[in-house]
C-alpha cells in the first residue's frame, strides 16, 4: 500500500481496550495521518502528527477517542497551572 508522508502504521494490539461498539478510522485504515487542529486556548493552527498520535495511543495507552486540543506551549501552561492548584 502506497502511503504519503505524514502517515505511520497502526499496531492495533498496542491500543488500550475500549467499550465502544465502533472502531476508530485510523484502525480501519491501518495507519495514522497528520491531523490539523486549532488550539482551544491560543487559537493557533497546529498539526497533530501521525508519530505523536502513535505515541499517545500506543505508547502512553491514551483513550483512542480523544484528540489533540492544545498546542505544546498551551499544554505546558495548563500542566503548570494544574500543578500550582494541587499544591494550594
């Protein structure tokens, strides 16, 4: 199968089990694709790369029904804000 740049093969056995009756589109396709998104905090247009998706779903075992919502700088700020709130 010829795939363009910006794709990474899916390893379904590494995905976290889900209770959904549906299967994600990337599992059906057999590969992740770069996905554009707009940061919900900063409004910046970003690309959630296929490699980042693979890490999120297969290595970190994140929920396959979640997607990127914040750019990296906004994620860092949100993480720092939450850490401060936990200490208080």
